C-alpha cells in the first residue's frame, strides 16, 4: 500500500473516519489512515504533532479514539469491528501511549521553548511577526540560528523562571469517589502525579522501577492507593506491599533529618534545658519503660498520623526549595554526604554566627532605638518605564544621597528667596534677546541639538514602526552577512535567497513606509540610513556575483 | 539615656523608654532599698530584662557595699545567653557614655555539655554522658593516680586550669558561653571549672534555676556566693514546680534491679581492695570515726559529692557506727533494698507519710532513722574510697541512698505513694514508688533566708498573691505592670460556641464529643484561611491532641486546612519536634504559612517564642488543667489546703490559667508585634477564670469578646488583622507607649506612670 520503507508497528482494520471505512496504521514516526480500497493515506500525523489522545468512556456504544494535535485540530477514529473493537482500540491506545511520550518530549520542548522565547521577548515577537508572519523568511530559517544560540547560553538563565511549589493539599484533591458498587475511584491528573513524585521521591523511584515492566500504570496507582503508605492510619499488615520500602525509606530520611539537628539554636529543644534532672528525680514522669509495650493499636496509629503530617509538610516544603537541604535527604541513607553540608555535630565553626545573629535578633527592640538612617524621600513615579530606561549618568560612581538632594534643594530655595537682582549690572536688551535667540532651537548655539529633535518631531507610532523596520532589517542583514565568505554551495544558495529576501523586504516593507512618511513629512529622510545599509548589502552581493561569474567563465 | 530613678543614676542603653520600664525600675529600686523580696509581673516584650539589668547594675555601682553580686537565674540556655547579650549591650553603653572601661565581670554558667572544649568529651550528645566522662578524667583520685602512673589519661584543660588558672582572675568583661569557650581555648583552660571558679568573684552571674534550687547542685556550685547578692528569678511562673522536682524521687523496679547490680559491684570491689589494699578501708573507717569532713580541695571535681538535702539539714556529726565499715554499709544497703522490693510487691495503691514509712521500715527490717540520714554521705565516702571511675553507672544506688536521706530528714511536706500499675493499664504490673515533695517552699527557703533580695518576675504571675503563699515568703513589693499600647496589638477572643451553637469545651464530659471536635476543627480551618503566616494551636494534653488530630484526619478537616497552610505537629520526641519547629519557621518565612499543633505544658509552650509572623494567632483549645486524677497531685492539693489554706479549685484554676497565659503570650513579643489570642473554651468567659489571667491580657477582654461563635471570631479577627497590617511607625507610639527623656520627665507623664504599676 504505502511506501514500505517505514516500519509498520500495528495495523487495525475496520476503522472508520468521517463515516468512511478504512485501515489505521501505526508506524515508527507517524500514524496514518487510508480509506478502504485506496492506495494512499488521507490522514497522516507525525507523532510529534500529536498533543494527546482521548478515548471514549467504557460504557459508550461507539468505541472511539481521538487524536488532538498541537495545532488544535483533532481526528477521530471509530473502531467498527464488532467482535474486537474494544480490543483494537485498547491495543492502539497502549501503543500510542508508549510512542507518544518519546516524541512528545522533543516536540513539546522545542515548541515550548519557542513559545516562551516569543512571550518573554517582545522585540523577538515583533521580529517574528514582521519576518515570518508576513512570509519574508520561513519559520525554520527564523529559528535556525536562534534556538542553537539559546541552547548554548547558560542554562541557568533559561531556567531562571521561578519554580512553582506544590500545594500542601494535593493528596486531599484526589478525593475518592464511590463508583456505586463497593469500589473507590481516584482521579489522578498529571499535576497530581507530578506533585506526588516531587514530594515523595521514593514513590517515583518505585514507579520507574516497576512501570511498565512489572505493572501497568493503572495497577501501580491502584496499589498505591491501597497501600499502607497512602493510608498511614492503617497499621502495616504485610511486607509484600511494594510501598513498605518507601515507608521505610521515608522513615530513614526523616530520621537522618532529625539527627542532623536544627541550625537555629533557639528552636533546638534538645539543648534548651540547661540541667536536666537525673533519671528518677522529678515529679511528673512518664516512665520510659512503659513507652512501647502497652501502647494500644489506636495510639500508635495516631502517632503514625502525626508523623505523617510532619513528614508530608516537610517534604512539600522541601519540594519547593529542592536544591537546598533536601537533596541530601535522598542520599542520606548512604550517609557519606551528610557531613558535607557543614551541619554535622562538630562544626563549632559554623554555629556561632547563626547563633549570634539569632540572639541579637531576639534581644532587639527596634522601637526603642532612634532611627539613625539618613532621611529618605519616597519615589513617586508617574511613568515607571521612563524611570527604568532613563539616562545613564556619566559619572556613575558619583552618587548623591537623597539627603544631599534635599539639602541642595533647600539651599537653592534659600538662595532664591534671598535673591536680589543687581540692576546696575544687567545686559542690554538687544544682547539679551540675541542670546536667547541663539539658545533657542534652531539658533546658532543649538545646531548640535537639532538632530535629536527627531524623536520630538515624529509621532510615536511612526517611531515604533521605524524601530521595527530597523530590527527586521538588521535581522535580515545579519543573515545576509553571515553567509560571507561564501565557500559552500549551501551558502551560495542561501546568499541568493537572502538577497531576494532583502529585496522583498524593501519592496513590501520599506517602500510603503517611505511613501507613508513622505505623505506626512516631506523633508525628513528617516529611512536614508536603512537604504544605505541595504545598498551596501546589494553592492557586496554584486561584487560577489560578478566575481563568481568571472570565475565561471 | 540617663535616668534618674529616685536619686539613682541609671544608664539605659536606648534612646527611648517604655513607661512601664520606668515604673518597673522604680519598684525594683524600692525593693532593693528595703533589702527585701519582690514579686513583679510585666508582660514579655516590654524589655523586662534590660530594665532589671540597668537598674541593678546602677545600684551595684552606686552602692558597691550593699549589693555585691547579681545572681540572675533563668530557665533555658537560649534565655541565659540572651540575658548576657543584653548585659553586653548595657556595658557597651556604659563604656561609651563614661568613656572608661569599667571593671565589671559578668559571666554565664551552664552545664559541662555546653561548656566543655575537650575534643572527645564535648562530642558526646547527652549531658549525663559528658558529666560522667569528665568525671572519669578529672576526679581527684584519678589525678592522684597519675602521679604514680603517668599514662593515666587526664583532661589537659583541667590540668592547665588547676595549675595556673586560679592564680590569675578572669579579666573583667562580659562572658557568654561561647566567649568562655573561646577564652578557654586560647588559654588552654577548662571553661567549665573556670566559670565555676569565677562566679565567686564575678559581679553578675547568669545561670539556670537548678544551680540555686536543686540542693544536689546548689551545694556544689552556689555554696560560697556572697550573702549580699540580689537574686533574680526570671520567667519564674513555674518556679514552684522546679522546686518540687528537685526534691522528688521515683523508684521503679528497674531502678531496684540496677541498684542490686551496683551493690554487688560494690561488694566485689570491697573484697578486692581488702585483699590488696586493706589500709585504705581502715583509713576511711578511721576518718569516719573521727567525723572528719573531706578535704575541700578535692571536692570541686567530684560531682557525686552532694547531699540531696538542704545544707542546714545536714547533720554535723560523725557517721553512726552501724554503717561505718564498708561491709556493714553494703549489708545495710542490701537490707534497705530488699525492704523496698517488698514494698513494690503490693497489689493496691499505698499512700503514707515519711514518719509512717520510717516506722514501718524499723518494724520490718530494723533500720533506724539515723543511719538512713547518713546514707547519702556514707555512700559518697565509699565510692570515693573505692575509686570508682564511672559514677554514671552508680546512679541507681545514688538515687536510693538519696531517697533514704531525704525520707529520714523531712517529716513534713513529703508523701510516699506506691502504685502497683498505671491507671490506664491496670493489667500490666509496673510498680512505682513516688517520693514526692509537696511543698515548694522547702527547696527555695534557704534562698530567701540567705540572700538579701530575691526578685521573682515573669510575664505571667497572676494572681500575684499566690506565689508568696506557696513559696512561703513575705515580699516587700508586689506589682503587676500593664503594657501601654499606642494601638491594641493583642486581641484576646473567647470562643464559646460553634456555628451550630454547640458549647465548646475541653471538659472531661464533652471531651470525646464529635460535635465539639468538629467545631474545634472548623475554628482552626476558618482561622487558617484568615490569618497570615503562622498559627500556633495549643491543646490541653498530648493524648487529647492525638485524639483530636486523628478524628480531624478522619473527618477530612486536616486536608482542608492543608489547602491553606502546612501542618506541623509537636511529638513526644524532642529532636523530631525541633525539626518540625524549624520547618514551621521556614514555612512562615517563605510565605507559605503554617500551623503548629502543640501542647500546653510541653517544651514548645515553655521555651519557644513566636515573634511577629511566626505567630499571628494562638489558639488555645480547652483549659489546660493538669491531670487531676493523679494521686501525687491530689496529695499536693490536700497539702496546700491544709498548710496554706489554698482551695483545691483555686490552685487548679490558677495553674491552668498560668499555662494558658504562657501559651497565648508566646505570640506577643513586643509592641511592634501583634497577634490574636483565641481562647476556645466557654469556661474562659467565667469571671473566676478570666480574673486569673495577667492584667495585661485581661484589660483587653471586653464584653464583646466573650462567648463568641466561630463565625463571629473570624469576623473580629479579620477586622483586627486588617487594622494591624497597616504601617506602624515610631512616631505613632511616641508620647504614648514610647517616651523620650523629656517626655518622661514631664509632670503629667510621671503621674501617669504611677498608675501603671498595679499594687496588690
């Protein structure tokens, strides 16, 4: 049927699409469907394009599977084989389930990355609009050397987005619902699974160990919800539970945390008491010998709940700031790392500073002290962006404090109040008016400033447009110039293409703009520089071309 | 600023002062002038410590002959260190103002665990281990052995200190625990013994209650402190319990078993020594006959050489003949041990007084009162003669002999209760002999008698008159100070009903009631949605908290709370709780917000402050009555009624309310701080309960905040929190709750200040 260079993984017959019978093929890189009796595919999707699959609920008459694409389109297949429809569908689903994530990661990552870049960088977005949407260059060309550049930059910069913490109640959100016949239904979303994995790394480990070799995903989660691990108030019944190990690991982690002790000496209850009474002295003692033996089942389950809550909260908290302390928790079982964080017992050198600071904090009465800081003035911004992009002072190291400014303002005010014009030493009126004329815009002394006037004389939208043109032109030129020296056929091709791109740019973008400003401002030649740049590129191209011709002939 | 407190020039290391601080100093000065004792209550966070220190230091400078020393006792190690840091601040201020370094010596003293710098010893985790190890390196006979056998390990820090440390006095200055350690490291001296030696000539000593109240330690450490000292007990609201604890003994079957082993070891050691070095035993015998006291030189390092009874009760005679020889004494111990074992074999609860016990022991095994009284001393002598290195192993026999001495010394104020099993588990035999002190005045009496001024102070001492009664002393001043506030930064609310009008109470009858538990849960849930950052909730007991947490879990309340805040819970394990506490603070810091469920009378309620965002609300679930069914408590109540005419209910309510006040007071640590105090029990609305709260809380409870429902509470809280979240600047306080020197000296203000102190 198809070009059989591709490996076909699954063929399902009697699958209807748009009320047409046909055959569904799952291949190595795409899923395809062809109507019965025809020799070609009418539907073909790369796995990478598929965002997710959806299936019809179990009870429905029609057994369907829907593929949703990243573009938002969707394709629905109806499994029509009466005897094995459900089986077919499930087989397809299972296979897709395994295949999709492999492609998904790659596709998603790139797509997300592009999306993110466009969202975070308005200039880039505008450029994208100017060049790609108006089809000056293709999207691939646009991204070709951008993504690469991004991938090379410091990953920390890319990942500097703040990580979202985990809701403390994510386990509460999986409220079980009874399904009518003595069973419970848990609704799990990808977010919750993610939360579980981040909070309980032990479970994640179990998951990667067991799924899909030993258990299906569904079985895994079923067991999870049945386990003692999830229901801490149930007393551990057996060791066949795969999660009992998790519980042990958690216990270990908790213990190692406890042994590490606390950094803040003020909350360390162990060293709070100065001189404890010796054993046997004192009045209200719960005697140590009675602690474990006669605890009822209820009591120990209660204390298990309490432990669980403490542990859960600690883990949730840690998941939010994963980089820090808790990485050691995972490895703490192997205990060699625990001494590296400087929190071990003998670290006398680390402790005092924390202690000193905490003590000082504890004895401070801020309201009893006079505020010694210099008086400050609150900044009142009308246009915050103007503040952010304001002029850079030339002598950046010479700052004046607000106090100084206030003083000098006061000083000036004082001066002004005491100002008495000395009428015997004033200029003659003619001299004064000529000086004013010279200092006015257009005057003799103001020649140098005339060029700057552009941003006052041109309305902002034209300015913006000009800016975009500059950026777009710059981008194209960058592509163009990056082709030189032209030493491969590929570059040759590219340079030709870029030349035509530039020309197209000039025709579709620059010329309309020129016309527009000519209609409004006759004299100002705003685009002169742009044209100059383009001309340079053209002449370079011509030189290169004539040289090539010469070589060829 | 420099203040004039009735003619005394007081340097106060701040630019401003709270009116109540001035008033506090005034009262304190009068107490010192009268050379009497005082009871002063001032809210936490109003700078009590610095007021105390400023005034007493000024007094010491002005009248160096009248007050030679300040002994400042506090409860926990962090508190001790805080006091020293405040003192340092004061001294720096003195130096700046007067331009000369004064020759004040002030230092903190703590147990070996906090002061040891010996690399091996200090790495041990528990105080007892550190003490034991230290003793095995520094005991007098160990050091004596070293002369013979130079390979004997000793502590070089102690040796160095012993060799040169005593000749050179500690240079003047302020020494916190870490400073002492630093100093010790630099000089190579043992900081612990250095500190113990230095307190004798220091101007200010800061240490824990036990060093003064526990006769076993006080005799060693504080014996030679000058009589003309001022003693301050800070955070003294629990002082009666400290007194009682230090004089009480519990004996279990395990203790007796271990004691049996100890006695066997003693016997064997005696046998061995007899074969090799009989002269030693003869020498001991001779000494005992002559009634010679041990040479004082050796005493310092031998930690077991302490008598459990108060110094004036120790007999100044020779050890009686019946227990003078070592074998006889061991035999005597065996008999005593067998007798105790037989007493523990009871099947019903026995309660008797000390004289009854003595009579019984005389009838059954013919043990006289007098040898019993010497038991502790005789054992000490024997242990030393036998040169036993690891005295930690002998804690059981020490305990028994201490008990013997105590029971035969005091005929009043103690009771003996033998319980064959715990009340909750009547089927499991676990006999315990409680020898409990019921009269806190016994332990503290020598302190009152010996020192010219004793100041008892805390944030919560109400009702004031009860302390002089149970501690049996006559104060010259008793005053309670309120907190002057420019804005009402505390908001006590009494929640009496749930939204469904169910009365909320933790009283025994409704304790298991689901409606109450659910309503408590709703209260916490609603508050968790309203209050920013941290909430601390206290329960009346650990068991109660466990039950409530379990049923909240079943009802899904905790899950809903988790949507708003993280939950941390105090456990019975201190290390685990410390971790939970730190995580709790972390969660408050990073803005997630957290709830700490804790227990009144627990470690958290006693020692941890929840300043600012660490505690925006405290919820007290129920009234924290002590477990009233305990026989020891019953005996104590009876004793209080007979001896001090304090009615049982009065005492129980007083005790419950002081703990409740402690709990809710944890959230307010200053005038810039603010917090809700929610009393979730309808019984708080009654006058007899409310009236026992400290005045600074009481005066903010109005009729509108009594017997609220949960909804009303939430509304009031919202309103309060919104108001408090507004910026609060220094200018807002000035003139009202914060004074400059000029404002303080104005006539009008001085008049106002006299009203702050509430005399009783």
